[in-house]
């Protein structure tokens, strides 16, 4: 074992709690003085005195470290533990049955011909942590409110299923269909917590590690937000997040701790299952992860409760007058404790207690078997209950409980504490017999030797099962349960969208601003206006949303306790405890977590919220794409705005801001309906339909992604014969060619539609080409519909074959077809196979860069003149024009010289 400076620090800035006291009378005098200061002068005076003492100690060079970590013992002393209100013997029997069924379910899922896997070691370590919650703390939804929100650790799902089986919430057939969702439908159980796959059971998807803790923080905050704004009474809702110590290495796990502390979210408890193991090895072999996490959470302003040892350690710690035992616990690294979990009592006696006579003397009257069973705190119901009760009672701070356990606990020597235990899924007959004996499960040997091991149920009328039902009845119903009580919203009338449909007249505005104007009208609606939740990562002004500051205000539970520097301005920055806007700082991950919490409020609390999350499009699906999958999995709804979109539109920002692919990334998410609109009237119809689909009758579990741009353009009025069906389906003819004789078609999306219109003019005036311009509002939706059609045709060959919408829509148009956008070519290429004619796409493939819009578009050859060349090229291929025209066009428009391009419009942050 390493020593000295080679060792990782184990106690970080802590103060010892058990050291010899050579003058207890003097110690008591100091403590009495502090008590008197608190009692007579108040806590503020006592705090001041303590700070002055620390200051003087430093002046005198008396080292007093910060209290970032404490001794490696339980935070709650034995004498301070509350009365345990449960029947521990019955709860032990319940838990044993749950443990058995969880392991058997995974083992049976490994039967020949199936082999779908599963994980049993995580739940084995955390079973008591869940059981105490189920029996005494987790509130259900039977009262019509949201109950508690519980983020179950993903790999522990077998244990949650096993408990639901005992309560008759799941059948044996369903347990046998674990991870066989289609082949055993409708009985299939999802591998992990997946609300989309089991929408009546799971509430929160958590197995993508790091997203559970992040989501829990913002769920607790959303609960406070909803209560502050009078939307839902969430005062009795508590958020519990069950996490792994290895999971805490994910940046998302710890990245937003400060907001929970800053806003005093005492409705939030993290329970970190510290079984000291990652998926394939120790978390901190040379260190102590509990001590490390304690320092991090304390530093972030959290209340920390350490639950390290079970009750069998209490007598030993009570006799530790010199602190020798505590020092041994402090200095033993996790890797060694992991080894102790796999060794004999004799080994522990020799290697843990044997190197000091005082330690050996402590255990001289204990047998090796008793030493072997010196246990971890996370397996002790009474200790767990004490920690949970303290967490619920604590006010003003979120709490983290750091509970030490053994991975694979009770599964036997082949599983417990082994590095490979996470990947072990099958118990042998001998493993099952040892496991059965340890849990006292009444199953005969012969039932474990032939075929699949049986499940165990003590009987519906048994004392254990009745106890479980009674506990859940007393706590408000069964969990996990997902309930959708929200009613459809009364949606705004058409007049709400009238301004957008009129166009912008002579004024040039960006599509971002066109959306904001629609949003402004929607927020005035008496029925749904208050339900909008505005979310942005620090740049409301960039997106033209500072107009909402005076009326909607920014949510801050403390209000605004200062005079704003811009208070004299009409659009001054204003904070309020009842503010409607969430300003989550420079954190796209935090904003997306707020989006998910708000977007699923219709199910969590039965009150629909309409989140509108606006961000730099480059930092959406690319940076937080995993969370957008989480959003889809959680069946959350709302509007996601990729502002400042396009690879060439955000001038000057350069490569890392130049988004030419988020639409392609969005297309991979089945829950995302993505649009790339060009004009305000298109946005109006898309938003209206989005509200209908997400919040109207027969609502759908989708969310909308709109890419909007910061380039000012003149928005036309809605045509009298507007093709609403085409706008929503993904393509409509915006401008029909009027001059020229040679037909062609130009398809464009978003900011590229004006370039296509300019190309249409040039083609008519200079090349005798009569081109129609189509606005492709959604390449993604066109492809999705076409794929569905092909799938239908594949499986129904004897029925009339369907034709994709894009094919039908373009069937009367005479090609060739040229598609253009400010995206990489892969975006419009999604529909190539279904376009009825020759098809070429132009796009901004490659890295972005800083320059004028015109120069960038000339470089990528997506500007109007490049579109002209592409159309002429396709016509030349068909023999409709001479190929010499191509070189003429290149020379005429200087297409090989980026400096020859018109720089284009400047500015336009919004």
C-alpha cells in the first residue's frame, strides 16, 4: 500500500471528531460559552464570534482547516437516531422476497434462446435504500397531486419490478418478459426506467448516467417554480434521486449542484449508493469516494449525511476513546474495503484490526463470523430511516446521503464485491441455494436444479404483503406510477396569429423575431398565456426576448434585492419570485433539464406547461443531444428553438458557432418534429399546429424543434391560397415561375428561400428558365412520412401501394430539381429517392468560419448565383441547354472568387 506523499488524500480539510480530550472540563467551558452566546445574543452574534476566533487562530498560526470533510463514520450519532416506526422483521421478509425475485428475473432472462441480459448487483447493494423509502417516505399520487418524484437508478430496475410483482402490479408473465418488449408484448418490461416504453409505470428515464441527478435538481426547482406561480400545489412533493458513486464522475452529476444550494431546494434529496465500484472496477481504489463527495457537496452548499456503518459497529465506536479505530477507518482506502467485502473474518481480523494492539483488543471477544458481519450502513433499515428522516427535516438546503454498501450484497461469494459483478447475470444452482438459504426463501433444492428457478410470492393474504399494501395506502398510493390527469387546453383563436400572417411590410426582421412576436401574442392569451415557460441560457437579449422582462419577469425565489443597472430603461432586467422566465445562466444542460421538467409537468403534476427553450442552435442537439433523447423518453412536450441557425448566417462568430447539421441530428430523434421555416406565416401555422398536437384533444407525445435565423429579411404576407397542408407536411410551392420557357424546380428551406427567389429571377431574366420555388419547411418530416409509406408497402404487397407525400406533391412539377439550404447536403438529401425527377442538392458541408454572409455562401456555393449554376448544370445534363452555358455562368458571376460576392445584410443578432 502506498504511503506518505504517494497516497491520495483521504480526509480533505476535515476536523477530527474523535480524538483524546486531555482536559474535558476546559473543553466544556468553551462549549458552554458558545451555547451562552447563541442563547443570549442569537446565532448571528455567535457566528460573528466564531469567525473572529478563526481569524485570530490564523494570526497565531494555529491551523484550522475548513470543514469540507469529516471522519469516516456516520453523521447521525446512535444516540440521535429517531424511533424506527416499522416492523423490521416483516420488512426484512419483504426485502428478502424482493431480492430473490429480482435476481431470479434477471437469471431467467439469460435462459437458452433468450439471453437478453440484465443487472442484479446494483439493486442487491441498494435494496434497503429503496425499501425504506417505499415503506416510509415515498408519497404516491392518490390524492390527485404529484406525490414525490423519484429518480430510480437505472441498473436497479429489476428490484423495482420485483417489488411491483409482490404487490400484484406486475404478473409473473411480465417478469418473464423482462427485456423482451416486442416478442413478449404486451407483457414486455423495459430494461431500464423508460416512460415512453412503460408510460403508466416509469416517470423518469435515468440510465444515461449523469442525467438523473441533473434532472432531479431541475425537477425540484420546477416544483418550486410551479408553486410560486400558483400553477400547482407542490408543497408536499419531495424529489429523491438514487445515484451511483461511479455515476458521480459524470460532469452532469455534479455540474449544477450550486443552483440547488443557491435556491435552497430542501425539497431535494440525493441518495448516492456508494458500493465503491464502477461497472468494471473500484471507483476510488486508492482514495475514499465518500470523503471526496462529501467535500464536493459541502463546498457547493449542500447538507451532507454520511451513512457508512451499520449498527454492528456501534459498540466498537463507543469504546474508541483514543480515536484509533476512527483513524483506521479514515486511512483505509476504498480498494481495501472492497477486498474486505470478499474476504473472511479471519482475514479482516488480521489485516484491519491486527496492526495495532488497541484495535486487536477491541475485537478479542468477537468471533471471526461476527467480524465478517461488521456491515455497511446502507444495508441497515434503522440507519437508513434515520438518514431519510433527517434529510426530510432539514430546511434551507438540499441534502445528499452518502450510503456505503457492498455491490452484489447477499448474492454470495461469487458476486459480492467482485470487480466483474456488474456484468454477471446468471446464478448457478449452487449460487441459488446459497442465496436462498441466506434469504430464508422456502424453495426446495430440486426446484433450483432443473430448469428456471421459480419466483417466490408469500401469498396475497400473507402478513408481509398486507403490510406492503398498508404502507403504500398510508403514503398515498403505489410508486412508481405515471398518471396523466391534465385536460386538453383551450387553444387560442386564429386572430392570435394574424400579425404574423400579415408579414413585416417594409421592415426587415429575422425569423427569430417573427417567432418572438407570435409568442408575445400567445402569452397574452387568457387561457394559456400563464402556462408558457420561457427558457434561455443567458442570452434573452440576443434572441430579442428582452421585451418580456418588464411583464413576464425572470424567476428568482429571492426576488430582486438590488437596483438593476439598467433600471431606467424600458426593457430593464427584472427578477421576481413569481417570474415566468427561467434564466439558468450559461448552461445549456441546465436549460434543457428545465425544459424537460416543464414539458412533463402535465403528467408529473397534472398541470400542462408550455416550455419555449431558445438557444444558439449549434449548442442544442450537438451539445445536449442526450438530454433531448431523455426528453423524448420522458414524453415531455414543448417548443425548442435553434436560434442563430445555419452555417453561414451567424456572421463573424466562426466555426464553433456555425450550425449546419442540427436538423440532421434532430432527424435521429423519433420524438422530435423538426421544421426549418422561412417566413412568419409559416411559423404561425407550425406553432398553431404544434399547440394542437401537444396540448389539444388527443395530444401526442412529441416536441417541436424550429430552426430560426438572425438575418433580417422582409417577410411576405400570407398568400390568399396558402397551402397549410403543405407547410405542415414539409413542402409547399411558395413562388411559381412566370417568365421563361425551360421548366425547373428549386427547393429551399429557411434562410435559403430568399436566395432561391433571387435565383428564380436571374434564371428567368438571363437564361429563359422558368423555375418554381418550393419552401421545404421540413425535410425531416417529408422523409419520415415517406419511410412510413415504404414500410406499409413492404408489408402490404397485395393492397394498393401508397405514394409518399413529397412524391405526390411534386408529381406535376417538371424537373430537374435543385435543393438548397444553409445546412450540409445530408439534410435535403434525405428526400432524394422520392423526388420524381433528377435531383441535386447544394449545402454548406465542412467547417464554418467567420466572414460576411455573402462570402461564406459563395465559398460553399449556396448563394443565388450558385443555385443558378446548379439549375443550368442539371438542364445541361438533360440536353435542354448547351453545356457551354455553364462556363459562361461561372465567369459571369465570378463563382470561383469569394470576394466577388455581395457581402449581404449585416448585423441582426435577433
